[in-house]
C-alpha cells in the first residue's frame, strides 16, 4: 500500500448487505466517489511481511483512499490473529530490503 493510501474500516450499510451508503463520498478528500474494487494489502505478522490479495474494498476515484467494510476488516483481523495459518498461500515473493543512507549511524 502506497504511503498516500490508507485503509479505513467502513461500516456496513443496511444490515448484512455489503453496499456503500446512498452517496458514497470519500471522507479524505470530500469530492471523490467510492467505487468497489479489489485491492492488495501488506501486513506484518510474526516478523514477516505478508501480502493479502483481492480484498474487497471501497476506493475513492479521486484520491485513491481505501475503505474496508467492517465485515472484511474483521476477517482480516482474524487472519492476522491466527498468523495466517489457516489462509491459503497462493504465491511467494522475494522482497528487497534497503538501508537508508546514514540511517544506522544517526542513532549513535
């Protein structure tokens, strides 16, 4: 997730149905409309980086802000709480790690 994109819990509208409110405007920019999209999110779990793909979300068509409905957020929390042990792994990727120039020296 890019630094300009944040995920927010978004309450379900109208009970158990998974739909945005009547006028789904973005709370971040107050101008964009929220559209249903599938997004990828990265999580730290047990010292490792885990990527979860195809998460149903509402994404602002103007600023890219991402909102996750409560039910989806609870499922993600349960996956993280179980350290993704019960989730199906579909792929493995290598992630390069870099150090910021002078980053470790500045702590001394």
